[in-house]
C-alpha cells in the first residue's frame, strides 16, 4: 500500500495512473512474463515493447551495454526493434487484464507509415481494443538499419502524425507519440506547431508526447580490445540512462512551454531516483517513464523511486504532484 499522506497519482490524457512512475517501452517489456512483472509492480501502467506487424528478432549480438558516468549509469543499445509482433501484444493485454486492472499502453513502431496504419486497422478490429488505454507511436527508434529516424525528418513527421491521428481508432483511444531528443530551439517550435492542431482540446486525438527516446549515433569503445562494444551498425547505438537525463529535462521543459495544455508531456531519460523524477515533474512532466534503471534493477525500481519521491515531497511539504508540476524557476541574475 502507498502511504496516503502524499499523493503521487495522476491522470495522463484522462487515463488514471495510481503512480506517476511507469515503465518505458523497451527494457523488460518484450515477453509476457516481463509485462506481467510490470503489472504486478508499482508502475502506474504497463507499456509494451514497440511492436511491428510481424515478429522481429532484432539486430545481432552484442547489442546492449552499460557505461558508468560518475555514480550514474548510461546505456547504449542497438536492439533493432526485436518484438513478438502486434498480435502477441494484443493477446498479452487480454491475458494481463484477467489479473490486473492497470492501464495498458501499446507501443508501435512500424517501419513505414503504411505499416503503422495497418497496425491501427488491426487494433480497431481487435477484441483487445476495449482494454487498450493508449497507443504510443514511436517515431524515434535510432537502430533499424537503413531506416532514418522519422522524428528528425520534419516534413515526414508531419505527414505521419497527421495520418495516424486521423485514424478511427483514436476516436475513443488516446494517441501518444514518442519523440527523439531535440537539440535546437527551432525544432521545438516546429514540432510543437505541428502537434498543437492535433490536441484533444482542439478535437484531435493527441493526448501526450514522451520526451524522449535514446540519442542516436552513440559509440561505446572498448580500449583493451580497441573495438566497438556493440556489433550492429558499425557499433553505433542509442544512448540512454544518465547520458540523456539532462536532455530529457530540457526537452520536457521546451515542449511544456510550447504545447497546448491538453497535450501531456511524459518525461523519460535517466530516471534512477525520486529526485530525478521530481526534477522532470518540476519541468512540467505529467508522469515519468523509467527505462535504463528498470533494465538494471527490475520492476522493484518503481516502488523504490516512488518511495523516494514521496519522501522528498513530504520534506518539501507537497501533498500532490500539482503542488510543484511545471513550477521550475529560472535562477536569479547575480
Ligand atoms: O529496439 C531498439 O533498438 C530501440 C527502439 Br525500437 C527505440 O525506440 N529506442 C531504442 O533506443 N532502441
């Protein structure tokens, strides 16, 4: 049971989350057993590994490594979208529903707009549809050979989000969008201008964005062997964990300042403690996803981080997330 004095529940685009911490798509979210472990944890929702229409084995091994950064840990991965297929995750959702009432968010990452639309057609017809809280469309996977990242190609991104957001499935289901980390102010302006007309408050279906996926083109180098640590794609991969924590804070803040209030911003990047989660919420995050730390620690991380967040809130005299969400102040001029 959560202590009741400090409330860390929230609503994500109308979806009630008992805890503002949830797993990120990717780590420990591929098999049924992993999803069941998340369902049985303190995670506020269950988020699946990004699905494609057909099963994918992913890239060759080695494809994941961790690199210490001070007392934190960065990760680099080149998984290559391994997953058991869309139909597997819809069946998993139905099985999970028998044991857990927790919101289920299905991540999809088609290799083309057409594949994404086909997956949405499938979901529309599926009996699992009623149990599906949201579909999180991932436009930010850096690791599929020969597939440049949609989220950095703004004309393509505009076409993809427009066509997806118009899909019938989203008449009564929430659309989420997982974005790559952006690094320069014009991107935040252009992406926010693209997304705002799709806001639920404006009759659209876009309920939230996740800021952010891993940062591509990272390279872990082994000095002893003088070789890359990972094998696929010449050793390049997406950096996560400690390496993207500050970028996630910046991306959340930038998007919260620009997006329509009805589009929630979900923070994701390097969260390993209650303080890390607090900082993202202070920047405007509605809730917080945990990726690398979930990979390292397993599903018990949600309860530990939640307890740390509650302890911090208690110390500061905050009773709910609304007491500090988005209230980051800029340092005073010296
Ligand atoms: O599977 C992956 O290689 C992967 C995906 Br789909 C993603 O969205 N982000 C990432 O770092 N890896």
